[in-house]
């Protein structure tokens, strides 16, 4: 029971976010580090919606942004929760 409460508490920072942000968080939790394009493909969300979800997750400190070393113009994201 206590372990379930700890897992539920882990998601507390994103509780009030829109469903798209929660979906992106769950996909990052399952797959680990991903680029916006990969997130869009995996979630079937438009790229603009993924960008908004990532911005919202970043605003609550739920993700980490990193530069893709093979292409410094690209970013990748991973879940911090």
C-alpha cells in the first residue's frame, strides 16, 4: 500500500496538467529519453501539442532538456519524476 502511495505521489506535480502533458510524461517514463519528433510519433500528437506539453512539464520541473550531441539544434527530453 505504501509503495502505491509513493508512486501516486510521484505524479503529483503533473496532476493538474492537460491530458496531452500527462501522455507525454507517461511515454517518457516508459521509453526514457526522446526527441520531440519521437514523442510526436509515439503519442500520435501533433508537434505543436508536444511542444506545449513539454513546456508545461518543464514549467513544473518534471522533465530534463538536453542537447542532442549529433545535432546541436535538436533537444531531447527525459522524465525527472
